[in-house]
C-alpha cells in the first residue's frame, strides 16, 4: 500500500501546487497567488472591510468562474 503524504499545513496555494509537483504557467501562478490572499483578507477586520468593498458582483463572478476553471484543471492533472 502506498503511503500518502499529508498536504502542508499552509494556505499558500502556489506553495501547495509547487510541492505537489504541478507545473504552473505564469497566469495560473498569479491567479493562485490572488486566491491565496482571500484567506488572509477574511481573517483581519480592517482588511476584510477593504476586501468587502472590492468584492462587487463582477469581481466575485470573475473569481468564482476562475476558481471553477482551476479546480477542473487540477482534477484533470490527477
């Protein structure tokens, strides 16, 4: 039986992708960096307020769509 390595206990999506051996193009790397910031922005009240102003309908739709695309890419890469 193959022993599975646990994922790193971090919220840095680029680091997780790199450690998993995924090859990222620059666009995907930048998108993962942006998505990683969402975790940080959700933690701190002042940053959360700034992020809330930025996250209008079009911004949210853009990142929801892109997140779905990335998820589909990752599923294919398995």
